[in-house]
């Protein structure tokens, strides 16, 4: 199994990787399906199922599907062009994707929220349809958005294609134990093995440029969040707080007024800045999802801004190590809140960030594995219960606490020698089992937890 660092870290648009990026990717794939048909279609339709229906409005899923069917892509999203095209689609009731001409599409009627039982393959299911001139369906494909922007058709899911089918990589570890054993035999770090695997599929210059861009987008997202205030969209009237907190922290510097625990406020603020941008529909990096997009960048920013000796030159080591851990979690459990709750999103992100930080702080492979395990273990059982289906409450603050846990986990692991009782593989399997046992109302449906106990209007 090989998941590229660019599978785990994807440039996209908020507020959700599974509910926004995934449906946009699915729509792009459906357009390719239509282009390959021997017949012409006259119109398109979409139906959303499971979590995509229950929290689709709050996650802008309908908007993502509409823009995807119009030919927009998440990785080069232009907000101004998107707004203009949405207005045109509403007025003219057509979409005009390249190579398919003008297709009838009524945004109000042709995106259907189906609140019945979810489709059988995954909690995030959608069916895209092509119609003839009379409005009859002549082709359709079922897609599943399985978390982190990954999308599979029903046929691919049934065939087990959520895995790599390319040429073998030099270091094919599938578990944490295999990772440690392979590192010991090869005399390489986690990042060195991950880099070698990446280089078996791409040129070194492309890998380095891609990693540099990932951090650039992450850091720019933090900066925008720290510079922007106001009210987040969606109706909850949630205030952006990152800018105000950060301004206060900067004002307090040098005044001998700050307590040691104030460093936690910096970490929280960096993470909140990202997730406020995500909630506003801005450009973010899945890490490994949009809902958990703030944890890894916040941990990196903490390291660069507050840890002596930190240098951006070691950024690839951090990201490659984090991606290796994220790949283990996705392969053996899940990174989808709709599948396993927030333990699979912020929990996974915290484990990835803890591993990356432990690596750049000089940790051994055993200490890196231990750091990831500590962070994941202490997110086990965390539900996904967004108020009004928005990636705002409790998601924004939760990323801040995920970053704090990541730093604490890395620090604890480095205080030891890597020997510990609970293995990362055990924590991952426990997370998978816990997610399977968790009530559906606590898995991104907004039907339980804070979502029903907090007034949302």
C-alpha cells in the first residue's frame, strides 16, 4: 500500500474535505465519464445521501457539486469566478463544462438531499446522473467520498481499490511495527524511507517543489486567519477569534506578564486561524482532512516560531514523517469523521503532527511511533457532532487542542527511550473498532451530541 504525501496533504477549499472537496472531485470524475460515452447527454442531476445529506448544507456540499459539474476544481479554486458562475447557473439553469456543451441544470431541483438510509458502501454517498432531452436518466454513477478528499465509485469500493496498484516501492511498510523494523534494518529514518518511496514515483525536484508549496499554502492560511476578523458564514454568528487573541499575545510580549502556559495560546491560535479560514471557505491543505486542517500547520508554526534551532529546511522531514503516519491510519482504520467520528480526523491529525515534531526534534523511529500513539490514544472515542452541520463548533477549538496534544505527545515520547506499553498499531485498531461501534448520530450527521444540545439558530 502506497499513499503519497500529496494524497495526505492536498490543496483544496473549505469547509470540508469529505463534504466539499470530495463531491467536487466526484463531479469532475463524472464529467470525464460523460465525455467518454458514445451518446450525448442533455442535463445532469445529483442526489446526496447519508452524512452528505444530513450536514450537506452546512458543509456547502450542494455548492461543491454545482461548481464541480460546472468544471471547477478544488486545487485551483478561484472564489470570485465561482461566485459569478453560481449566479449565472441560478439564473440560466445550465452548466457548461468543457467538452460537453450546455447542459440543463436547475440548482434548486437537480441537487436532491436524500435523508433516508445511507447508501451501502459508506456514510458519504452520492449519485450523479446524466439525462436526455426529456429528462430521463440515461447514465449514472455512485460515488463515495471516503475522507480527506479521496473518492471511489461503488465499483471501485467493492473491488477494494482504496489502495495503491502501482509498481512496488522500496520500503512498503503497512503497520507501525513494520515501519520500525524496516527502519532498523535499512538504517534509515521514517522520513528517509518515505522520501525513497516518493522518489520511486516522481522526480526529486517535483517532490521538493510540492512539499514547499504545501507548507506555503499552510502558512499563508495561518497568516490570513491571524489577520482577519468578523463573523463566520452559516448562521451561528460565530466570531473569528484568532486575530484578536494573536494581537493580544503580541502586545503582551516583553511585558513580563505572560505565564509559561501562554505558549498553548499561540498553538491554539495558529490552529484556529486555519480552521476559521476553512469555515469561511478559504484555501486550506487537507491534513489529513479539512476539519482537522489546523493541527499540523499549527504544530509546524509552533516549532518554527518558538523552538530554538528550528529551520524551514527541515520542513520536508516533518511533512514526510507526518504523511507516513497518516497513511498507516488511513490504511488500517479511517480518516473520515462520517465513518469513525472526530477521533479519525483531529485524532489522526494530532498523531501525524506529533510524529513530525518528534522527528525534527531528533527522535528515533521508536520515539516517533510512540509520539503518534500517545496523541491518537488520547483522542479515542471523540465524536463528530458539528452544530448545525458547520465545521465551526466544536471543530475550530478542537484543532487547537489537537495541536497542544501533539506537542505534548512529542515531548513525552522524547523524554523516554521509545519503549511503551500500547503500540501505535493497537491504538489504530482500537480507533477502527470504536468507530464501528459508535452510534451513527455521533458521526458527522449533526443528530447527536453538541449538535442537538446547543441552540443552532
